């Protein structure tokens, strides 16, 4: 069974919890931690916070304009928005995340599971390199795994990355895909499937080597 029939309102509730938790995390960091590299190439921790804020402050029409300014390059538009918001005082970033945590705005074609997954994955992007504990509710992460592994949204992963692999997270009752197994905590599976090789050593199974090759090959 999957969580594909979960109502959007329940998904938005997960997003709200994760955004507030991320706000609490950011507010607890010192200047050195905020300036530390994240798992997102080229982004420090503060810029990751700026990215999550930009998703809450940028309207879809204005973002489309930004994409045009970036000559159609979506990644460049996202990067510019994140860096722009990251120039705000940390207190403002935290305030926006808390005040707009309940937002249900979602990119067309992605739906509410996109922002929810974004909030979970980007929290991992911060805590893993900082060596901080990260134990989100496996039930929440299960929703993101069903979304990423089940529908393979291009903003998060690729069909080539997950092909021929079976992903198993016993803590979340998750088992999807066919092929060589990749087993671990739900959050570590999610981060790996979303392209974060830093957590590969937390996974087990005959499929880990295959997944590692797909994440590190250029």
C-alpha cells in the first residue's frame, strides 16, 4: 500500500511541521554553522534556508518571470531566488518559515507533495554535514518516499537512478521497486534517492553499490 490517496490537507500539514522544525533548526545555529557547506552543491546552510523561504515568498507568475530572466534555465532561477532571500537577516528567514508554514501553494504539475518533500530533504542537506541528529517521523518520510520512488518526479530524482532497485525502509513500512535491495532508515533512503551520496554509508543491501555508481558518475 502507498500513501498516494492521502488528502492534500494532510500533506500540507506535514509541510507545516517540517517548515517549523527547520525554522527551529536555523534559529539554533551560530554564524559558522550558517556559513557551512550544505549537501546542495554551491549552497551554504543559509542559502538552503533562503531557498525554502523563496518557495513561500515567490508567486508562480513572478517565478516564471525569473525563469525568463535566467534564459529558461530553471536551476539558475531557483539559485538566484535562494541567494536573494538568503541576504535577509536570519531572524526574518525564521519568521517567514514560521508565519507561512501552513502555505498550500505548490508548483504546477508537482502538487503539494513537492514542497513537503523539499522541506524534508533540505533539512537533511543541513543536518548531515553539520553532524546533527535528524529523526523525522518515518510516517512523514514515507509520504515523500512514495512520491519520489513511486512517481519519479524530475525535480527530485531520475528513472535511471531508481531503475532495477528495490528500496526498503523497515522503520516506515516502505518497500517499493524491483531488483537488488537498498535498505535503511526512510530518511536515509529518501536523501540517497534524491541524489545525496553522503548518506550511502548508512544503507545496506546488494543494490547500494549500483546506486552509489549512479550518484557519483558524471
